[in-house]
């Protein structure tokens, strides 16, 4: 069966159309609907939903594989490096145009060629004592400078950003190298040798995960022996959970991710920084307490001293006023002022006496005048009365004159001459 029908002209398809035709072509091939593939497992990746993604590989090629959870639950326990027979249909993942094997059955064959090679090297190096704990170096508690051996990428960026955030005082010397591909182990060993010549406190060897094949250089003798020869403690962070590389076996400290390695380096600094911060806070509070107590004691002493000084000043001021008063009383000016005061008082008394005497005399004079006025014979004239005289004498009795006598009537203003016509005796 042909993939595409013969046409006189070149067939023009979209990417989606091409992938669709290729998928249908594969599905129409019965020999590809149940095929058993032999290979070595790498990148075994169970998913939270139960599905599994992994690769099958040999020394020349690699095949993408996946299994649904309903099939995967029947699989035996396997791991990277195990040789298996995977059975299922071949299909295509259209979104990425990748062909893959959907595994429905999985059976182990034993340890694959790469895993067997690594295991043989592990036993030989272990017999030399390279994995012994007594050989390993102590990682410095407070590293100030570290050499980072890695390729440029996310793993190195995560390490540097974490360290910059949590321990900015630690200096990083970056020594770039390839970390995967054919011959990468030689480049890594050379980078470790260069890092060993740097003035640093430790060497960090890392990469950001990758497939089992990608991480193979960290299972090589060249890298292992370069770690052992390093003048400085070596930390590995290959970045793949569940695997233990030969580089990890000889390293002085091992972390699963670059971020975890950076956090470990920063941990001691964070601890001492936190301790210093707490001590600084305690010292600050102690200083504030001492200052507060000193301030209270100063205020109390100042208040007490101010009171004592004030009391003494008041007493001295009062004494001074008394002495000044006594002195003032003895001074000629004071005596003159006192004499003047007394003279003023005496004058006041004289004035009062004079006023009383004058008032008394004025009252007596007024009384005498009143009496005099009341005895003034002319006073009644003003009220219409008259003084009648005869022969120069005032008449008091009508019987002192006779008819025909001449009399004078004195008025308030002027006089009248008259002649008596008759005399009446009122009695």
C-alpha cells in the first residue's frame, strides 16, 4: 500500500494533512499494529495520572514510548538501564510529528549494555576505595568563593539566581563546559581540573537533568577520577531524581537539583545571618533598655537635684529679701521715706482735723447766721410786713399813738408817711 496516491503533479499538503495521511497509513499496516521492540529503558517517567513516558534505546537509535495507565498498571517494576521487550502498535504524535510506540505489554530482559558497563566500572572503582566515606572531604561551613562547572542553561541559571538571592556574599566563578554528547566526559574532566586551580572553597558540578543517555558522561571513569583529584571539595547536582551516578558516589556532597545545592551553600550563611540578626535585635533591645533606665534615673536625679536646688535657692532668696529689708530699713533713704510717710500721715491728720474744725465752725456760723437773720427786724419786710415808727420809735402797741399822730411805715423798699385816723384796741 502506497503512502500517497500516484499523481502527475507534485502533491501539495499542509502539515496537518501530511500528519493525518501518515497516521492513517500507519494504522493500515497490520504488521505495525502489534510489534515487539527490544531495547534498554531510559527516562522512565511515571505521570500523576498514571500514564508513563519513557524511551527504548540501543547503541544506535532511540524510540519514544508511552503507556496508558490501564496498561501500565500491569507492567513489572523496572528502571532506567533495564533491557525490556515492549509490545504495542506504532503510531504518530501529530502535534510534534513524532512516531512512537504505544506500549500495552512490557517484559524485562535484564540489565542493558550501558547499565552493565556502568555497573562494572562501579565495582572496579569501589574496589579501589574511591567510594569510601573516609576519603571524602568536609564541605566548608561558610564558603565565600565557589567554582561552578556546568554548561550555560537553566540548571546553572537556577543555581546562580538562588545563591544571589540567599547568599549574595558568595562569589561564583563560572567554568563552562559541555555536559552531554560524545566526548563530553573529557571536557568535564578538563573543566574540573581548571576549577581545581582556582582560589575557591568548593567546586559545584551540575547539569539540569536530561535523559539517561544525556547524563552518561557523569558515569564515566574520566569524570570520577577528576573529582577525586580535585584540590577542593566537590558537590554534584546532576538534577535527576531517583538516579545515582558514579560522579555522585565519589563527590563530597550530593544534591538532586542545582537549586538544592545553592540552598545548601546559602544555608550556613542564612543561619549565621539569622543568628546575627537575632543577636543584633537582642543587643538593640538591651541598649534601648539601658538607655531607658539611664534616662529614667537621669530624670529622677535631675528632678531631685532641681528640687533641692530650687529649695535652697528659695531659702536663699527669702533670706536675701529679709536681709535686704533690714538693710533697707536702716538706710537714710528708708528713714527719710519713713519720715516722709509719717509726715504725710500727720499732714493727713492735720488736714482731717482742720476739715472737721472748719466744718464745725461753718456749721456754727451758719447756725448763728440763721439765728441772726431770724432776729433781723428787716427780715419780715421781705415777706410783706412793715415796721411802723412814731417819733422815731417802733410801734409795738396801737395804744402808743392817738388819732391825728403822724406815723412812718417802713417797707422792704422805701417808707410811707401816714396819719392815724383811729386807734383800735383789739382787746
